[in-house]
């Protein structure tokens, strides 16, 4: 088995080093007629360090877009939410948000009633059923809260992204005009 990543050390470091040093386990099988050399790792590192081979046209992001890069995981969640519920306009998002708020209120009311019945419960089988119902309601509430939070952030993000896109378009037009002047 070839080593293709950095291993997390969860126990003793010497066990990982001993395993990585065992050529029988870490040798790359000869599938192409070429055998793995001793300098494979250094070759890969040199290739990755060479900016000309890895990023030929790299331009650093505009400062307005850096926040979006940092928050890509949030943006991805929002995109998945929009896709999952077929939300295409801001009005769809607002309607979805109000539906989720109503659903959340209903679920919380049902859970409160379930908790109250659980306090008065004397039958063990009924208590177990109420506990199960309460846990299921709690899972639904958690999921609904996460979706609601994600949906509530979308309109502000859309506005900010539109501003950033406009800023970038203006900047690109200025660059194009400057190139024409030359």
C-alpha cells in the first residue's frame, strides 16, 4: 500500500513510524513497469513548490471576495438548501422562512405537550413511547432550526454578493479601459 497522505497519530508515534518504514506495507506496487524510487516524495514536493506548474494564471482574490472564500461552507449549505427546496427567488426564500418558523412553533408546542404528558405519566410503556416521541420531535426541531437559520442568512448574502459582483465587474471594466489606453 502506498502512502498518499499524512496520517493522524492517535496513539504512539513510533507505531506510525514503524509502519511507514516497513517497505513491505508501504511500497508502491509495480503496475506500470516502473518501480517507485527513493526520490518520489521530493519530486512531488518540488513540483508542488513550483508556482509555474501549479498556478500559471493565479490572481489573488479581490478583498471583497475574501469573506466569501472564508465562508464557503456556509454558502454551500445555502446552495444545497435552495436546491433541495427549489427556491429560486428572494420571495420564495421569505415564504420558506415563514413556513419554517410556523413549523418550528408547531413542533415546539407538540414537544411541550409531550413533556407535560411525560411528567404525569405513570405507565412505563407509555412513558417509553412519550420519551421516543419527544426525542423524535427534538430531532425535527433541530433540523428545522438549522434550515431556518440557513434560510434567514440567504437574503443578506445575496445582497452582499450582488454588490461584490458589481464591484468586480466595475474593476474589470476599469482594467479593460486601462489596457485599451496603453
